[in-house]
């Protein structure tokens, strides 16, 4: 009986260990729909790997982050992204990088979220007002800070966050993200500029707005898409 008890305990521990270490792979794009026939498959969760014998230094090299982005646009900002789409060596490494340029006096990276990555941002030039909002379970608390040159701030994965240039000169920041393709969902564009449009009554009720205001907003965001 003692031997049976020992074996039972060992089996339970083994199963617990197996369950604890088992997990689904994190998504590396918005969706990856399963298909039964591999001949019809287009790509896997992420990117296919290059033959290691054909890999060279250029696969790990990107040039141009010293060049300022064009901030002449409605938001007064520009994001230059370095991820697996334009730096193939990042595949499977779980990291990417962006340069963000902000126009003076209010240039902003508007409220958005990265569904697949935490962001750590460092200011190179200028003064930014930054922040993120926690989830409903945390009562949507707002965490903000004014950042100057050399300051660092972290935006946890999935949290809605923003940055605004509150200075009178251009600002520049670099940010690292904990995914080869962190994704970005700009809140206003997503809600009011979806294709096709969300039923206006839904948004009017959710945002406590007049339905005609919602329709007007949708027209403006759809015009920007075209």
C-alpha cells in the first residue's frame, strides 16, 4: 500500500507539472485561422524561417532611425516601426522597436493599445505628457507622468496609453516592445473608422452621444481612410 501511495503521489505531481507547463502559443498577428489542408495554408503563427545556411548579417540590420518622421498630419506625430515585417531577423525573438516623432505644441500619439506587447519608452528630445488607463477590474485608473530627456516610462501590455508633446519644440522618443509584432489598435480610428461601420445606435449608447454626432464622426474617420 505504501508503494501504491508513493506511485499515486508521483503520478499526481507529474500530471500537475505537465498541466502547469502546458500553454497555447501567444498570437503573433491579429488572427491565425486553422485549416485542415496544409497545402492551402498561407502562413503560420508568425513567419516561416529562412534556411539557416542562407542567413546573413543583412537579415539582422535596419537603417534609417536617425531620420525624423513627417509630423505634418492631423495628429502631429509619426511612428517609424522596426518589427518582423521589415527586419526579418526579429522572427521568434519577441522584441521590436519604434521611433516616435512629435510636432511642437500638442503633437500626439493618440490613445491606443498594443494587444501583443508591453512598451518601454525613453525620451530623446523634448517634453512629453504620457499615461495609460488600467482595466475595468482596476476601476480604469489613470497613471500619468511628465517626461523629459532621458526619462523612461512603461506601458503594460494591452493597456490604453498615449503620449503628447507639451513642449514648444519637436520631441523624439524611442520605444521597445515585447513582441516581434506587437500590433496597434488606435481607439478612435477603430471605433469610428471600422470597415464596415459599427451600427451608430451602438456607439451612441456606449459613448452617450447623439446618434447624428456618431454618424458625423464615422464620416470623418472613413474619409481619412480613403
